[in-house]
C-alpha cells in the first residue's frame, strides 16, 4: 500500500490531500533487493514540498501529485538478488509513504546501517544532522555560552538544545507553544529553562531567563522570537537560522546587530559524510553515557495513519521527531 499526494494544498493541509492505494510491488531483479519499510520520519518541511510552486531554493525535490512523497525511512531487506545486501540487513533510504520498495545497490538513496550502533532502528531517523550543523559547525556553541532555541520541542529544536548542553553551554533556554511542554524540556531533555511564547512578550521572558544576554540563537520560528533574541544578543552573538514556523519575517534591528557584532547564518541540513559521521559518533556516545535523550513520538497504525499523523504534526501535536511505525 502507498499513500500518494492526491492534490496540492492551497491553504491548510488535510487528509483529503492524500489517497491510499494498493500498489503492486514487483519481485527484485538482478542486483536488486526488496525492503519492508518499518519506520518513517515526518517533517514540517513536507508541507512546503507539496505546494503548487515548490521552493526552488530548497536543497530537496518537491513532491509530485499522484506519487508517494519521498521521506527518510528505515526498513529491512526481506528478499535479495544483490551480493551487497543480504536478507535481514537494516537500510535507510528516502522511498517513504509506502510499505515496500525494490532497491538497487547502485542507488545512492540506500544506505546500509549498523544495527548495533544505536538502541533501535528508529533511532537512525533522528534530526540530528540538521541540529549538529547549526549548533556545532556554524554557531560553535560550547563552554560558557547562553543558548536560546526557539520551537525547542520540535524534532530539530529538541536535539539542538541537548547538543548545546552536552558541549558545555552554561545555560540552555527553549521556547514552546504550550505550558505542558515546559516541564518536558526542563525535566526530560535537560534544558535549564523554558517558557511558553504565548505567555507575554517574548523579550520580557527572555530578559528574565537570560539576564546576561544570548550568545547563541538557534531559530526555528523567526518573527517575534527572532526580534526578541536580537534585542538581548550578547557581544559576538551567533544566530543560526533553521526555519520560520511563525510564518512572519522578522524586522532586523540594525543597531544591536552592528554594535554587538552579531553574525547571522541561514542553513539547511548537511549530509556530508564527514559531518554525518561526526554527529553519529557523538550521538551514539552521548546515548550510551546517558547524557542524551532521543525525543520522539511514535505513531502506530501503519501506512494508513500517515496522512492523519502529518496533519497532526503540522498542528503541533507531537513532541520531538514524529515517527510512523509502518510494519
């Protein structure tokens, strides 16, 4: 079965924008293998990829109507005619929104995984590569920094804050959209402080929680939260811009940006081999040491639940990375 994009959303995404189809999967040919998809990652960027005019600046291809969208997926080889892939091998690929896929060893989208590296196969679908690039490679967050992460309960934000903490940041602050998620950030993920951005002006809340200013801002929201962070930027602050969930472009106040020598860097996910290897090495070690939590929500129900789950995620229903259990 596949979940295909039936039409492009103009306004809010609904389940009606998808259709579930019983699709026949052929037998693997010479050099090919059949994968049973077990886990699939959902991301808010999927909504952008469904638009009638896909963003050409995104480093990823848009979705086609009548086809299952692509998505990071982990599965198990169940039949193989390839010497490079054996039955039982764990693989990561991008052929999501379907229960099975025939792969080819020469397809760059398929990567064989070490099943013993992480606690479970779904741990390979973390959003750490994005968080690692922004927090470490670009912002250089570390000892003594006061770090602010907007949308800190998102898949990327929840990982970014923990990376800063593991690298010795003096204080990690997160914003969220509901009061019940504040305790989750502080008690479960180890943030030093968190606040609901609905609870009064963001600049006032930040001033209370970061009286000495903000050294690193990992932004997933833009809008008021960007403006507030800039007002409270410390000298030589580093702003890394990952997303704009608020839907509002912020006003850039040049005075603090210039006088405090603030740097701004927009970025996208990096899957460069060196970057991915560095993240995976630290991730697996921090997990073994008990210093890191993989924040995620598992959605049961298989492929039929994918449309509903994606709509729910866009409405902020989940904490951390949203994963659909397909098998």
